[in-house]
C-alpha cells in the first residue's frame, strides 16, 4: 500500500471515529494523517475536525489554534468564524465569540444560526435592543438550518396497541372514539 493510500485510511478512520464520538482515537488518526500528508496544513476541513476532537478532549487552546488556521485558509467563509466563535464561547471568551460572530455575519448575513447566537451573547451582555434585532433577522433569514427528518419507526398493530395502553392521552382518545360510536368527528 502506498503512503498516500495509507494516509487516506487514517483520515477515513478519523472521520469514522468522530461519527461514534470516539474523540481520542479520532485524534490519534488525525495526528497520523497530519504527520504524513504533505497538504495536511492546507486542509481547512481537517483542521476543523481535528479541533473538534481536541475540544472534546479538553485541549481547548490547541483546538482554537486549529480553528485559527482554518479561518486563515478560508477568510471568506463565515462558517469558519462561526465555529471558532462557538468554541470561544464554550471556553468563556465571550468578547472573542462576539467578534467572530460579527465577522461570520459580515460574510454571510443570512446565517440564522450566527445571528441567533450573537443575539444571545449580546443579550447576556445587556444589549437587549441589539439582541432583539438579531433574533428578528434570524427568524426571517432565508438560510436556516433545517434538521434532517428522522425516518419514522415502522408501526405495527402491536406497537399501536402498546402506545394506546401506555399513554394516558391515547387512552383518553380511545375512550372518546368508542363513546362517539367509532367516529373521529368532534
């Protein structure tokens, strides 16, 4: 196996460990990848992902340094600044977080998450009017993060019956249904 293929395996393993939140093993794989890949320090996504691992392993200063490097590589990408802002906020650096959220919003004004997070920080600092403006912008933003809907669990007659008898609200609905002559009309 060539060094390049071996190195890609390290990156794949790091990402797989991150999926399962196995931060220590993910970081070990990232360190292997960074040591061997010639272009590792120009891969802003990898720097970001390694920072997440470091953050979860309480190496917060080093994590911020990786996010600094990622932001330097992509100075026109608001997400880099939003990520760093969130991590600064989690580390107690409110002023640094506010500064980074402002940069992120300057780059991507429709980023509802950045607007909302900055609003919360401004509100916590006593800037209620400014925070309300941010919340309104976030509410009206066209760039919203929409969670991927979870596939509903397949229902069986048994699961429905179990639900009826395990839930007080469902039992009430069943009694109403029976008393109304098996009709759904109110």
